[in-house]
């Protein structure tokens, strides 16, 4: 049986690739969550007015990879001290966010965030909030880098 995890770590293309490589991750999809608009498009989200973050939804087998391992990878994949930006991308859609699906996920995310905060300079700005509806991004965004034969982007 699989579980879901959802992370916002800047541009979702490169983040999706890294999560998809993890043994125990069954499926990944990119999309939008955490905003007010119903059925937002990429164009809508890029206005910085919908409140959505670009996210990766991860289906994983907890017998093969733990939620904690995924949270730790999330913190390695981006700079969690940058508010509403990653690299050259800026806006609330690029915010650092963990959207939890259970009280156990929330506790794990908060514990790992506190541990990492003690190890780095700067203040971690990652929000940890209940998962909201996931809106799957347009098909051309799914496996975007894989379709182009590359494994990473600027981050």
C-alpha cells in the first residue's frame, strides 16, 4: 500500500526528477497546491495571485522508503532559507513548503526541520501546512526534463 507526500521546493521540474529516482517512490506528478483558485493553470499560478505553490506529489511505498527520508531529501534539493524564491525563480509559487497528509507526517516534518535548522546558517522559511487539493499540472509539465533528455535544471 502506498502513501502520499507533497513538497514545494521551487521549480517543480528538477524536484520531480530527484524524487522519481528514489527507490520506493512509485509515482511522481507535478502540479499546484496551497492556493485559492479552483483548477489553476500554469499561467494562472505564474501571476503570483492564486496562492498556489508549484509542488511535486509523491506516491511512495513506506516499506521501501520512509517519509522521513523523503523530507530529508526535500531539504537537500533546495535552499529552504530563501523566501518565495529559488535561484532565478521568484514568487510565492516557488516557496518552500511541505504539505502533510497526516499528524505523523506533520510531526516528522517539524522534527526534521528543527534538526536541520540547528545545522545551517540562516532561518528556514519552509511552511509546514495541511495538504490541500492537488491540481495536476498540464501534461507538458509532467516528466518535463525526462522528456527532454536532461536530468537537472538550474537548481
